[in-house]
C-alpha cells in the first residue's frame, strides 16, 4: 500500500482556497478573471502562504466561479468566504485569513455596490 509523500495520515486541508482561472473568448459579453491576471495572483498567494509557513492550506485555480463581473474571484473553505481580489496588495489580507481565520471584510465579494 502506498504512503503519502508528504507524510499526511488523513486527507484534507484546514483551509482550501480556489481562485477563478476562467478565460472567456474575446468579445464575450462577460469579463473573465484570467484576463485580470488571476493566475498570477493565485501563484503569488500560493507561494506567499508557503513562504509564510502557513500549514495545511491548499491554494489552487478553479474553473469559473461565476462572479467575474466583480473582480478576480476567490473563495476560502471551509468558511465559504468569497473575496474579490483587486491586485497583489490584497494578498497579505487573505494570508491573514489563512493564518488566523480572520475574514478580510474589506475584500469580501459584494454583489450590491
């Protein structure tokens, strides 16, 4: 029977982050997160969490999260907290959520402006 190469004894993570990586074709009626640099933001969040030594967190791209009109969309589980990431200046606030569980209220996805 195989063993986990990272030494884990049970599946799962304390927190799981999905960053929208969806790309719509040119001329689409809706915007897409990837054209805003979502994959670069996802990579920065992933490497920053690792560098900060935040354990038991998985950061990865997702397919369309269906809220691309509101900026680069990100969701953190198990809380189910939805964020709109504007740029790399927002990454430390999401790292704080991953580290402590404190929600970055100013980044929460708001459907009504």
